[in-house]
């Protein structure tokens, strides 16, 4: 008998995950979303039912993925009218313990990736961070995760929060620095593409060796003349100038 | 008759550039370096002469690349005992005007890339930023640059400085954020590799659309709960905590 999965949530992650499991032969029986249009679109792609009413969620799924915003997870759990056979959430920052008081079989299934609905992702290389309330359930999630990815990790709630924090530095903040770089280039009518090869090489080197060992730039070689010139170039932009100074200081501190 | 090129400098950039031109059929006649061992190693790979004495630099090259540290460029130029036929430097932050008083034919040949001696680079996709004191010389440099790269730009000294500044944000600072992310993961015994797919996807999205349009994360969605939790996780690391706060604030400011 095929395993039956339900999704609570129809956002970016829920959509990609549901489609991936469906394409691997799992049966998706129902999609819940407070936005009925979203639920319908996803459900139709999966030959599943859909609902926007928590009390109408089928009780016969083997596994429920709660994949809603962090703020809504608790509310969803509190308002479930039955005890699911097995329930997991997919969040990087929510502890697994939110399930403890209510349920018997639970865990976390956190794909460490950024998802946009319009952009297809290959799950094969996406790290899946798993946690569960006992070893048997962890084995079960491992079996599932390995159906879609070659990169499966057991990560407890504390570690998961630290990974999430590392992701904020390594991706969200990095992207913001690219926003600033792009802005500097745009003012000169220079396309952002011009620094793409430089970013790619920086990335390759960081993973070939380690980011600490490949740090370069004026801060790293204590080139005060260039640093002061850069700060002068930024004199009408206090925000970017402050970021320049704090990151320059941090690079110099790490170097010591 | 083959064009004759000399290199003043035998560092990372000089090494890669000299080897590239040599492999494209240009004649490298001499390598100068204050470090005679470096000059010798590079010269031997190119069937060239070498010297560590500025007064021994051959006067018959068609083009001289000055590829030394920013601090040394002026000193080298001031101590050249003859007027070279054509001279360029390869620096992102030094103005072309340092050549003006002394020479007749000069320019800038700035490959926008980070070079390490041990790692081969493909010049084909490296943006070459050119400048010259007149159009004829710019044409000449363009002809040369196109022999090694498909990505050739005319960039004046002011633009070049801004590109260099953008590169500091987009690469040096980005790499430093990866240092911090790696440190957070290492403390949990989690390999840095775990966030590689996430960084790759962030990079792909930023160039597919624009970094501003793909900004995500707790700061972007004003998720104060997660932000406060992250700041608490960093409470024993003032440096990282300060960086977290300033970049979070900046993302929120840009959003408005």
C-alpha cells in the first residue's frame, strides 16, 4: 500500500516538497491552506483533495507536513481536531518540542534551501535536516528523505537553529551585500554581471579550502590608503559606510 | 614580427597574465621582480630573461605590464631609467594619471578577478577593464585583451575605483560572512558544505533576477521573534552580533 501524505500549507516549500514526493510515487491525499486558491492549485497538480478548514483535514494520512510560516505553526497544531499518526514541521527556527505535549510521533524535516515557486529546484543535492522524537521515527524520516536527496543529516533543534543563523549570515546578509555592490555599479551604469566571475571564484575558493584561508582585500592586507579612499567614496551613504567600517574592522580582528 | 611584452612584477596576477599571453603566442622578453627567485621561476616558464634590478630592464619591449602592489607602483615608475614604448598597470584602485607626467603611451589593463598562484584561472570569461591615454592606445589594448578574454570593457579611473569598491562588498566582505557562518557551524561540528547548495541557489537567483528582488530572511519579513532569538544566540560574540544588527537594520531600511 502506498504511503499517504498530507500537506498543511501550500507555500513555496510545501509546493516544491509535495510535487517532489508525488513525482517519487507517494500519494498526496490532501492540501490544506488558509488560502483556498493556493490549496486548489497545488492539489490539482497532485490529484489531491484540498481544504481551507482545519476541521476538514483527513485523519488517515500516514504523515502530515506542517509547512506554514513560523508564526502560524503553533496555531495550526493547537487547532488540529485529531491526533495524526505522524507529524513533522519544515522550519529552521522552530523547536521540535512544540509537538511534545500533543502528539506521539513527530519530528522535523527541514530542507536547507531557499525556495521560490517559479523556480524549479533539484532536491537531489539539498541537505535535509532531520529530527524525530525517537529512533524508529528518525529511521522512518531518513528513509523518506533519502527518496528525494543524497544529503541527509540528523540535526537536533539546537543545531538546526545554529544552521539557520549561519544561513542568515551566509545567504541573506551576503545577498544584501550584493544589493549594495549592485547599487554602486548601477550608479556608474556598469552591469552587475561584471563582478559575477569574481564572486564565482571567491565562492569556489572558499569551498575548495576554507573561507578563512582565502580572505583577501584591503582589510586583510591592512591597506589603509585604499580603505580610507573607499570610505571617502561612501561619504554620502552613511549606511553603506557603516557596513564597510564594521566589516573591515571584523576582518582585521579575525586576522590577528 | 611578434609583439614583445615585459612584466614588472611576478606576483599572482603577473604570473597568470604572463602565462596566458605566452600561451597565446606573444613573446615575453623579460620578468622583473625584486624577489629574484620569483622572477626566475616565472621567466623560465616563459623562456624569458629575468632581473631584480630596475636599471637592467630591457628597453625594447612593445608593452610593459606593471603588476606590483599598489604601494610599489609609483616607486617602480619613478625609477625606470627610460621611456617605455607603452606601459600599463593592472591595479583596480590606482589612477591612470600616475603615468601622465612621465610617459607618452600608457593605460590600465585591470582583470577583474582574484588570483592565487596555485589555482589555474580561465581568462576567457574574466572581465578586462581597460583605459588608455588616447583612442589609438585604447584600440591597441582592446585588441590585446580580446586575445585572452570575451569580456572587455572600457572603464575610466573613477569607474574602476567604484568597481573595486563594489568588489570589496561583493567578494571580500561576502567571504568574511562565510568565515562567520563557518565558525557558527564548526562549533556544532557541522560541515560548512551543508550550506553550499543554499549559497549556490542564492547566487543563481541574484543573477537570474537582481539581488534586491530576491532578498529573503528574517530581516526582510520583519520576523522580530527570530531576529531576537538570533541576537540571543550571538550574545557571547559582540563582533558577530554587531554585524548581525547592522545588516538586519540595513535590509529593513532598503525594504522601505
